């Protein structure tokens, strides 16, 4: 599933294409909104909130989520799409650009005043202007027995971390992801590392992983072999986390 940095860049891409412009095309290819037409309305902005996208158009907000396969692409008028047309779930076009959401996991339209109904449950956004490290640490500690690697994936604790960055955050912090949150020696420092990792990945590409998907490869810090393990017995949450058993204590 795309993580916070990918969603942030998607919001920036949509802003460059549509913000401040009047929609000339509005094509919802989901049954619930098949008859909805937003043509003639001006797009104010698109913002990311964790892994969610909010496109604000006057008094309504178009809420989209990429889930596992979704992606937003921007084309010039007449340019051939690089994804199959049957995957298109939403098309928003304005002068000079056509934004197409392919294979979107969520497409819904709600009153702008009701945005909190769909993102209000999220924890502090690691890439947001209102990032609050103290609140993030407080939320993580609300379940002190939970393994850190699972707590970091919980979007109600911190918004924007997925399977890639939880491995990287634990590696940078030298903490074994199996450690209960309440036993992490310096949780505020780890939270700050989480912010730094996401910000670096977002604003300073290219970025290469230090732990993620590097099973049996040497740790970039100590040379020991990287290991991986699923932290949950829940079949729906069997994603592996990667770590160095020597220098992540």
C-alpha cells in the first residue's frame, strides 16, 4: 500500500494540475456517484492526510484513498493514458490537464464541513503542518504491551507509516520492532526519527532502504544479516518487518 510520502506527492501533483482552475470534466466511474457532475466548479486544493487525499471543491470534498493498487496520474488533453481505461474510477479535468484516478480503493464525496468524519480518527500526520510529536507518543503509549512494529502501522497512532517505513524507523532508532512500546527506552526520540524518515523520503529522493526487504543481506550499520518476521498471528496482518538482530536491541 502506498505510504505517506507517495500520497503527499499525489496531492502535490493534483494541486499543480487543478488548484485554482474550473473543472471542465467530472466523470465519476463508481455507481454511487455516476450522475454527479462537478463541472463549472473551482478546485481549491488537494491535501493529503496520512494515506488519504482530500480534494476540496467549493463546499464539497472528494475523498480518495489509493489502498493497494490505486494511483493518480495527470495527462495533457489528448495524451494517451498509461493505465487501462477500465481501471479509471474518477476523472477531473481543467484547462491544460486531465487527472485520472486509477484503481482507487475509496471514492466518495462529502460536505467539506464533514471531512473529520473520514479522517478524524487518524493520529498526527507525519507530513502535516500540524505534526504533534507529543500526541503521537501519547497515542503509541496507550497500549504499552503492543509490539512497536504493529503500533507504528496503526494509523490512529501516527498517520502515514506503512510496511516500508516502520522497518526503517526501527532500524534508524536501533530498536527491535518486536519490543513492546512501553519498553522502548526513548520513545520521543523514536517518534522524532519517524518524522525525519518520512520527511527525508518525501523531500530528499532518491532514498534507499536500510532494512526493508533486505533479508539475509548485511546490515548497513554493523554487517550482520538482516532478518524478517511477521509480528501478528492475524491472517489479515501478516506483513513482515525487517530488522537487524544485532544492533536493534
